[in-house]
C-alpha cells in the first residue's frame, strides 16, 4: 500500500482541476497505481455500472494527470470495496485501467465534460 486517505489536487487541462481524497492507494505487480474506494453502505453499485463509474473514473484520470506522481502516474485501475454490514460482507468491484479499454482517454474526457457542463450551468 502506498497511501491511506491521500488528498490530491491536479490540473487536467487549462480549466479542469480535480481535488479529492482517496481512501487507499495501492501499487500493483506492474508498479501501477490502483485507487481503492471503501464503501460502508448496505447496497453495492450495479455490476454493469462499474466499468464507467464516474467517481472511479475521476480517480483514474487524477492518477494519470500526476496527482500521486511521487508513486507513479500510470493507473492500474480502481475499485469499490463494499465493506457493508454483517448481511452484505466484503465485496470488491473493479474498474479496469484506461489503457485496457477501447478508448484509453475516456476517464479524462468524462471529467472534462462534467466540468464543462458545471461551468455552463453556473
């Protein structure tokens, strides 16, 4: 594990900035960074929604933009870990790294699109 509750602030482009905190930052076997988001609720995200989950996408875009450059800048994916309660148990839902998808820039594009929409509605 590289970090626990690590805060970050990173610039994606001239106008898009991401700030936040990751619950855990791990390093996989290939030296890539994997963000783990711990969830304590009773219900999990539908499995079909995990590959495009926006929070995980934002974390991966932040990693690749250098948010944790002291550990690396290549994303190895992200995961929701459902801690749940006694009835649910522990469950991991993983999102693949951007370079293992049809469009490697999808996560950064999603964040930029969201930021542009927020600016237009203010």
